[in-house]
C-alpha cells in the first residue's frame, strides 16, 4: 500500500515477509499512561514514515510513540500523525466493546499515516 504524500520507496526496518502483520503499541507522547494496540505491515515500517491500523482515533498532528519488536528486542519510533482514514471491516471483526454512542465499534478501524520524528 502507498502512504499518501510520502516517498513509498525505502528499506523497511523489519525484514521477512512483505505483508507480515507486526503487533504494535501506540502511546500518546504527552499521556504516557494511555496505550493502544494495533498492527502495522512489516514493509510499512520505514526509517522516515510508518503506517498502521488501530481501532482508536487519533488527532491529526498528534505526537505518538510506536513500540514494536524487532528480533525479540523492543524498538520505539517517535512519530507525528499526518493523515488518517476511517474504514469499515468487511472481514474479521476487530475486538471492541459496543456502547450507546457507538453500537458497532468492532467494525470500525483507522488507517494511520505518520512521519517519523526521531
């Protein structure tokens, strides 16, 4: 997949299968106690940008810290959210708890595009 507005060529940080799902944890930079899980595709974890999927909606221009494992060692990337698309799942249902405000949250997820800060 291509990241809008970014150079999509580069050397992925993680090797291996092109479409391998990599579990990630996303943390707000200014709220370290708030952590959200999601996943990224291995070929979209690049030195200058990172794209991921999550069930949490993040504000655009929010600074985040993304954690993932590389060969058993935890790595982190400081990123800023540049673009986000809300999508509806047509396949496997993502886990979420329904509420009166959002009765079908399990079908909604977000495709997030970020730029790496450091």
